[in-house]
């Protein structure tokens, strides 16, 4: 689930969805990306330093489908690019949990 505020990843086990905790042990991960000294930070670590790092991007999903861009460390990013960074991060949780590469996914959309 790619959310505006938080995201989460789950797998099917025995036909039932199982939410995979992030490295901090939480069921959801903040949908936050920060850039610092050329490196990307995603989730809790990005959210924790959001106030002190102007290169932190939050709530970008609401701008998907528009021409809106965000700038971080002198580079422009589309909402889709930032969302892809979040999804890559979630994918890595799933791969660590499963012990194998993830090659397919379903991304949920709101019911409204």
C-alpha cells in the first residue's frame, strides 16, 4: 500500500495477507524520502530528520498525475520518482523476509 503518509508491504502466506514489518519493527513505514550528502534515506530515518533537512520530501503522492516537481540537493524529482524510491524500499523488506527476489506486486488504490 503506497500511502500519502505511510506505506506498508504484505505477502500472501497460506492465502492470507501478512504485513511485513520494516527494519524498525513497525507495520507501516513513513512515506518520506530525504537526500543527504548524495545519499537517499527512506521511512523512519528520513522522517526523524525532516525538520532539520530541507531536502526531505513528504506527502508527494497527492501530486501524482500533475506537473508538480520537487527539488532536493539541486535535482528535480517527479512524484512518481519519489514514490518509486519508497516502493523500492518496501520491496527490499519483502525480499529480505521472503529470502528471494520479488518480481511482481499489486499496489492498492483508495476505495473512494
